[in-house]
C-alpha cells in the first residue's frame, strides 16, 4: 500500500506541476522600453495628424432651432404648441452661410489691399539684353556668335532709375523658356559628392558629365555643368557701384549641402564647355553663385540672385551696366534679363497674392448679398 502511494506521488511530480515548462520571459531593459515608446510615438503621431486634418477639413453648420421656432405666445407652453395640430409648424431660419461669406470677404479684401500695396511699393528695373547685345553681323546667326570664343562678348547697357530705390537693391538674372525642372536635368547631380567630394562614389546619375579623360568631375552633372556665367558691373556717374555677392545663397545650403573641404576638380575641362568655370582653390561652400544655381527652379521662367547694391539709387540716376554676354540661351530660344529690385516686408514684387485675396473676398461678399436678397425675397 505504501509503495502505491509513492508511485502516485512520483507521477504528480512533473514539469507542469513544478512550473518548469519553457516560457517567454521578456526582460524589460531601458533600451527596449525607450525603443517601444519611440516606435509607438512615430506611428501614432502621423496617424493622429492625418486623422485630425481629415476631421478639420469637414465643414459643419450647426443650428439649434427647437427654441427659436416656438411662437412667442407658446414660449411658456412649448408642449401645448407642439401638440396643437391646428397651429402651423413652419419656421424660417437664416443659417450662418451669409455671415461666413461676409466674414471671409471683410478679412480677405483688406489683406489683399495690403499685399497689393506692399507689392506696388517695390521698385523694379527689368532689362532684356540678350538680343541687343548681339552685334549686327551676327543678328541672323546668334548661335554662331555665342559659340565663337574669339569674338568679344562685352556689352554696355544704360538704365534709368524712375523712382527712388532704397538699399539694399537686389540684382537678379532672369531666364525664360529654361526648363530646369526637366526630370533628366534635375537628377543629373550628386548631392553626396557636393558634400564629401572625391570620397563619394555615388555619381552614376551625373552622366554624361560624370568623368572626363578617365578622371572624375567635381561637381559632376548637367546642373553644375550649365552654370550661369554672365557678369555685370554697374557705374553711376564716374564711380563704380560695389556689388556684394556674399550671403546670396541659403545658409542651410552653404552649411549642410556643400562641403567646406570639397574643391572643384577636372571641371569644364572637356571638349564641350557648358557654362561658367569655378575657382579650383575655393571650396564649394564658398562658391555661392554655384550654390544659388544648383537650387533648381520649378518653372521655366525664373530669377536667381546675383548680388546686392548697398547704396541708395535716386530718381533720374543713370546706371551704365557693363556686362559679359557669355551664357548661351540662343540654342533653345531662351531669354536673358537683368533685374534690379528693392523689397518690401512681403518680399519682391508680386501682385498675384493681392489680386487673389481681393477677388476671393469680393466674390464672397457678392455671394453673401445674393443669398441675403434671396432669403428676404423668398422667406418661408
């Protein structure tokens, strides 16, 4: 009998009863906890922002009418009013649509007027020079003129200041019919090479300006190869106006996209020369004309900053511009313009935002008036 008891006890002692089965026992270390919370945060925050944006995009008009639609004589006996089938239950409500349109109109029109005034306060001088700077004997062969390196490209232009221009006066070059947004052109660059120089091998997209004579090109690609290279000098009276070409590029581009120890190498040394050349002894982070050019434009007509004149120009001043007409826009029917412009607190001259605000505001007010007249005429 005792032996049977021992057998039963032996069978009852097993891994299940003794809690010795394999089990998952996660160890909550600080690294795992931090990583888990970060993962949850990075997933939940975008979902929340998208959900909130979707919710905020819904337009609602909420109007409680059960109180105001009760006639005055039934205000103290609303139950009697609703039960009295002989009394009409029709009610007219003016919703907040009219008020909304009026509010938009009264806000947008002043904003538009202020924007338009700021834009109109900007003084601009725009001069297209690519046609007039071609000598008479090359008028019928402009492409031959720009490709003939033996022929001088200097040109003189005279600009008259019509209104007082307060410093700083920004100098832009404007190119029209120039598609910097072409997919093949935009991709023909190496951002890694611009930042790290010859140490970067990610230059496959730079073709056909990836290498020359078996050596890599820095900076590579069609964007850098087509660098704008017209130059301008400004003379007022007998003195030359100083043009400040520092800090014309974005600080973020200078500090984080172009290397401070990356120098041009084997650039514009091929048989086909594109645009301007670069000083091989100056790092890319200091060659701001290149940095400005490398920020490609979204539209076929664009302006890029060339420099600043830090002297006031007075009305009736005559400015002589001595320029070098080097850049080839004749092969694709492009246009080149020189722009002198002041700025306002809203930036450069741009009438579109002002007109857009005035148009939308006026439209809303007209719609509000129409709705109001319809409501008065056909009130239920």
